């Protein structure tokens, strides 16, 4: 007999049923109360720090954010975010006082290129010009003062030709190079007429001559390296051809070459061919240039030219002018014998052949060699040509305190003689948004073409969000920009439509070495350990961007040291954008207050509940500070 349906149902007693209902009701109430408490932690209201520290925080903008949630006020996490509260307790006011200014003689202080420290090192192979950073106990816990009479920099593009003398009050170059027309003083300005040791008809005429020998106007050459750059007039002129040049020179007896270049709004950094590799990956530059840079190219088995070979892309060009090129005509002016100059050029020619380079031109005092597209023939004919041996093992991209090698850095394998090792690049400007070969060929592990495209779009959205919250002006006022943790370079790519340039920095200990990808996009950058000071002068960047940087370094060195370095290299009136986890932003805000920065916290473009926040800093040096 089939039982009726009611007989199959449970028949609980009334007491059990009441208990279930009560428990369910308590769960619902608990859930609602939790939602209410959670929402309170993200309420926007003025930070108590304003009253506590007596620091007026400027409202950078009154513009509306992209999200519907209003975010134009300072966020406070002290009473509602337990982790941030713990950080606040760790940084008590008596432990982190207001950071004072250094003495006035620190105006141009470069911690890792300090002339006083370099005296401790021998001068063989210019070792003393390499980076020599202060030990932790030697670091200066003070802010770098600006020179007397400092003025807001002249905006781009006028700054390419003239800058305020008070901002770079150095006269050594104007005296030492007076007859070569590098730079001269006119009233309260420094003027750069475009002269140079190797530019008898001006830098424009020099570049015009070079363009007859090298394809400067086709988009094939986009990234260039200028060794011993002077005041970077060569790189400044190449900008007219959409070629971005990283100008490199040591802090030498003329002192301010790189400082002049950056004040002009031209990409430059302190560096030298000496003991260690240049801080760039292999296959970075489409062209390398030296105009009377006085580098001993053939010394020590050709170490310096081997390094140029490492950083040149397959098919890249090396251009040399000045001694010994055109020695038959110029030997008297150089005050050297014909025999001496002839021997030097012969040694360079022989070394270039052993590198498997092809000499393609020598005319009007300019010699041009080209690196092979791959190493197939070079390896096959190595015994017959006496080519330099290839490096066995090691990472050709390793370049942070990595010693120069006396072997050729091998190119990626190729199958045909006309194949570009590692993959051909698109011409500029298509190169910027085209997936780089290091990604399509699987050299950069874990990042796909889809990842690259998503990252590019993401940073376009983030830049739009930044602009909606700030008074950023890319019409010339913000020219020199640094991305301290550049990733794939997509922030710089998003900025490419503006008249700016970006120094894309990849931390030397990053899990993914993306700097090669950045160069393949037609951008420039460098490796860096932010526990040390950057190779630049004070007051050389208008905008500093740091996404995820503080979290990356939280267990390596002090955040205070990193933010002091930001303060050193930021121009007065400049801006800092720090994007990181809320815990790190809360800690950074405390330090920003002690540095006297005018700052505020906003939400990211993902809105109020996203765990990342943004610290906006309007200026590093308040008006009237010394």
C-alpha cells in the first residue's frame, strides 16, 4: 500500500520550529549590522591629522570622479581600519619629527654620485665615476634645499633653448666650452644655441648630415643612446624626428651636463662606461651615438664597445664622430699625430669586425656601423674572422651592478640569415601599441598578448581618473615624468599623446623583468633599486608616479628613505601620485605630513570599496621654503 504524501513529511514539534525561526532571525540581524559597520569604515570626512599636525592640506581639485561615489575629500582610516591604526602607532610623532632642510651646500646633492665619496675609489677605468651610494648610517635625513632665486621652470618647448640661470647656477660649462657654443649666459637665462665639439655647423646641420647616412626619418629608429652627451643638444634635435634619446654622462669636472639636459626637459641620467654594465637590458636601443665622448673603445679587450653591442638591437646602428674619425683632416686641431690617430681608428675598425658589425658609411666626419640581424653567420665564421667569443650562460639582461663582460652577448636563436633575432619590431608609432616580441615569443613568462592589451587599456582609464582629480597640465608645465614601478610601460604609453617623456623604472628585484618590453614599445627606462638614490640631480622631475612600489619595498628598506628620494628629485611645484594598498597609503600619508607635503587621499577608479587608494601630493617644496 502506497502511503499518502502527508505521511512522508516531517512533523517537527513547536519548540524545534521556534528555535529554527529564532536562529534565522538572529543571522539576518547580524548580517545587516555587519553591512552597516562595514560601510562606516569607508565614510569620507576630514582627517584628524589636519588639526593634529597644523598642516593645511590643499584641495587639489573640485572635479567629479569617474565613479558615482563622491571622493573629493580626504579619507581617514585611523579609527576604522585596524591595520592603519597599528601603522600610526608605529610612527609616533616623537619618533618621526618634521623633516628639516639640509644645509644650503647640499643644493645639488647626488647621494650615489657624491664628489666627496668618489675620492675613496681609485680612478682606473673611471671606477670613481660609478655609483657609490652612502651606507645606511651615512644617509642624510633632511630635505634638499633649492638654490637662492629658484624660479618655476620655463615650460616646454621653450625650455629646450633656454632655462633660468638661477635654477642651474653653474658657469663651468659656459667658460670651458665658450668657443664651442654649447651654452652661454644671457641676462638671467642660460641659452643653448646647439653648438658642440663635433657640431661646427650646429646640431641641426650635424643631424641633417647623419640623416643622409642613417634612416632617421622612417620610424625604424625610435630609441637612441647618447654616450657623453654634453648638454643633450643632439637628443633634443632628434625629438623633431620622433626619436627619443637617453643622454648619459658622468658627473665630471664640468658638473652640470645632465642637470642642464633635464632642466631643458630632455631625457638624461648620470652614468658612465667603466666597470659595470649600463643599467639597461640587452637589445634596448635602435641606435647608439658618441660625438667626441673620449671613451677608450678598444681598451681592456674592447669592454666598452662590447657593452654597446649588448644594448644595441639586432640591426642597430653605432655612430661615432670626433677622434679618430676624419683624422686626416682634423689631426692638427686635435693636437695628435697622424700615426696615433690612424692606429686608433684601425683598432676600432678591427674590433667592430670581430663583433661582426658592418661598416656602412663614413662621411663628413661621421662613421656608421651596423650590428647584424642575428648571429648565424657570425658564429659560423667565428674561427675564420677571429671574432670575439660568445658568452656562455648568464643573463644578457642583467644590468644592476653587473660587471662588464669580455664576450659577445648572444642574440636569441634565428633560423634564417635575414631573420631578426628575438623578433622584428614595428616602426614608430605602431610599435607603441603592438604586442612586443618578448611577449609574443614567450620570453617574458606569464604575460600573454591579451594581458598586454588589457594592461594598456587599464592604464588609459587610470590616467583619465588621475586627470579628473588633479590640476595636471600636459601643455608644457609637466614635462619630465618618472614611473617608479613601470610594469609594461602602459602608463607612459597612455601619456604618449602629450608633450612629455617618461623615465620608466623597473625595480631590479622585480619578479618579472619587463624593461625589455618597455624598450620594444619605443619607450625608455632603467633598472633601479629604490633602497638607493637615483642617478640624477635634485629637482629634475615634474611628476613622479609610484603604483605598488611601497608594498614591493616594505620588507627591504624604509618607506621614509624612498619618499625622501622622491622629495629630492621632484621639482618645486611638482606632483606625486602614489597608488598602493590602503595600509601603505595610510603610512605614506604620515610621512608626507612630516615632509611638509600638501597631500590628500582619494579612491581609485574602482570606487570606495577597492582596497587600493591613491595619495596625491601637490608639491614637495612649499613656497618660501629654503
